[in-house]
């Protein structure tokens, strides 16, 4: 087999071939793993919803986005519907006040706006500290269960026990909870007002 002449042109051709083959291989692997990764994410989301609204898996999920009055990104609402009736709503919320920036939480609300349960989903907080906001690591977020934030202001210095050595993370978590609740109240208040207006128009006709 003749040896390929070592020249700039030949090296360019060889490198281009290697790069092209590598790109095709990566594209194939990406396509091959795309569906399994998507399925894992769906299962993780369903698990998160079921954690904050126990029994959510027995109903159907109505998903939609809601833009909060504060913050630059939408929150995601997951209505749990059974027999076409809303039983509860899980809200995917976030805060940008974490020690290391943004993290996300999931919180479930009953029809009266009381917190059913809550949990941190993703964070970049200090390892071993931010993890304590996770139900799998501690019971810290149990203190929020049953609260209605229309009646209670979350204050780490007053009525919220902070995570030890993680006051900033604790306050940020409260911020995410309050953002979820404000959006929840506004959305369903507007929905109720629209329903009342429609009913009044029918009566007038």
C-alpha cells in the first residue's frame, strides 16, 4: 500500500474525513439516545408532580405556562384532573436568589391555595447544604405543608427555620414558593372572574 504523501492538502483531507466521520457518529448516538432521555425526563416530571400532589398519577394532567408578575420566565402549571374536575395544581417555580443563582422547585396547591407539599428539583447550591431542601435528604421543607401564603408571609428571620449554614438558600426557596403562590392566586382569580362574567352575560341575554 502506497504511503500517502505528507502534504498540507493531504493532511487537510484526512482531518476533514476524520471530523466528518466523528460528526456522523455523534449525530447517530444523539438520535439513538434522544427518545430514552425524553422518556426519563417525562418520568422524572411525573414523579415530581406525584410527590407534591399524592395521587396525581390517578388523574390526567393539564399542562400550561403562566407568566408571573415578577421574574423573566414562565412558571409551569400542572392541573390534576379527575372526572374533568380539577383536584389540585402542581406548579414548577424558580428563584434567581440562590447562593449560586437559579434553582427550581415543585409545589402542590389544593383548591383553596394551601400548600400540599413541596420539593427542590434542580440547584447549584453548595453541596451538602442546598441538598437539605430536598425531601430525599431532610425534612426541612415539611414546615411549609398546609400553609396558605395569602395568610402567611414567609420570613426566615421570623417564622421559617433556615437550613443550617444556608440562610441565602432558605430565603431563595421561600421566594420560589411565594412566586408560585402569587401566580396561582392570580391565574385562578382571573379564571373565576371570567367565568362569572360569562355567566352574567348569559343571564342578561
